């Protein structure tokens, strides 16, 4: 008996506390009704478990006390709220005690804050939707710009195709000026595309290179570079005559390293400048070797005689190091 009374007391205390909170929360929502319905449902569920499934445990008994007492108190609370003035809107405790109204005001402010938060969240959501729409518009604009850029690129390709028939315009599109200086630099650097555009446009390999004060074609013979032969192939393609006599500035004919202008062909110049690769190339192209051989032998003898003067000094070189020896060999064995 004592055990049952302690359970009833505990259930009564817990149920009373729950109903007191329900009464205080009345301005926000009819919590007493929710407690009443929940207690009835809980009690019904316990009865089903106990009598249908024959489940008899001490926990079932304790919960039965709690739901029965809470249901009874909830029905009583709800009934009194309908009868006592202002109790339906404020609750019984608030209608009787001013202090409870202060608590309810706090709950009301909390509710108001929650409503404000909901409003702010809704506004943020609306702004996010607006940003999504703006992003969609930006994406659409980017796609339009991309299409316009592709259209412009296509038009530019057409313009380039239209101007490719005019080598001078094509050079201008590449930022290359139509000058002998630019032509000489392109030939010296082995820029075959630019060189061919110059040749297509009518530039001659014999044009004077202003900064070098030599013809472009003869200046290349002073460079021992691998692309000189490729440039000479282009010169030949556009009609250059390698065997023609030209006024070419040579060195060493009338004194070491003193410039002398001579009416020579390109092979004679290549031999004098000790350009073995270009000497072989021009021999294969069928350029007359007689003048070049005579000049190379003369230069070889001159080199030997000068070297003999320094025989007793550190400047003396092995006679086999004569640079003209290989040139003479190529010209003799052509």
C-alpha cells in the first residue's frame, strides 16, 4: 500500500508541474488540450499493452498512474479555463496572479523573437532566390558574350584569309614593318615564314641591309648558322642567282682584316669567310668554283706566311690548323 501511495504522489507531482506549465503557456498555444489528448493516448496504449498483450511490469503500473492523474488534471484545467474570466486567453494562474503575467510576457517576447527570426529567414530565402535569378542572368550574358567572341574570332579568321594574299598586309598584321632592316633580321634569325612573306611581296635578297652596310644575301655568308641554308633555299625558290657576280665587301685581300670591295660571286665570299657549310652548299648548286679556288689558295698561302712569322713565338699555330685547308679541299674535289 505504501508503495502505491508513493507512486501516486510522484505521478501527481509530475502531472501538476506539467499542467502548471501548460496553464502558463496558454497565451501561446492551448497546451492543456495537447496534454489531455497525449495523456489519453498514452493511457489507451498502456491498456492495450497490459490487457491484450498480457504485459505486466512495474513500469506499466507507474505510467498508468501518471497518465491517469495527468488526464484527470488536464480535464479539470481545461474545464476551469472555460469558466474563469480571462483564463481562456491567459490561463488560470495568470488571471489570478500578476507575477505569472510577467512570465507569460517573457514567453510572448520569445515567441515574437521566433516570429522575427522566421521573417528574417524568409527574407534571406527571398534574397537567395533573387541572387539565383541574377546568377542565371549573368550566366546567360556570359554565354551571349562567348557567342559574340566566337563570331568576332570567325570574322577575324576571314579577315586574315582575305589579307593572306597580300604579303605586305600579312606582315603588318604580324607587326613586321616592310623594311630592308626587318628583312635582314628575319633572314639572320632564320624566321622562314617572315622571310617568305618578304620574298612574296617582292623584296630582293640583294637589298642592302642598312645597319650592316652589306647585301642581305652576302651578310648571311658571314654567319655559320644551321638555318642559313634553309633561308638560301627560299632565296633560290624566289629566283636568286647564286653564281652572279656582285659587289661584295671582303676582308684580307690587301692586308689582314682591312675591308675590300670585290666583284665576286657568293661562293668566293663564302670561301673567304671560311664558311665551310655554305661553301659545300654553293658547290652543290653548281656555282663556278674557279674564282673561289684561286682566292682560297691565295688566302691559305697568306695565312701560312703570316703564321711562319710567328714561328718562334706563342702565337705560332700548327700548319694543319690553316682554316682554308678544308675550303680548298672542298673546292678541288667538287
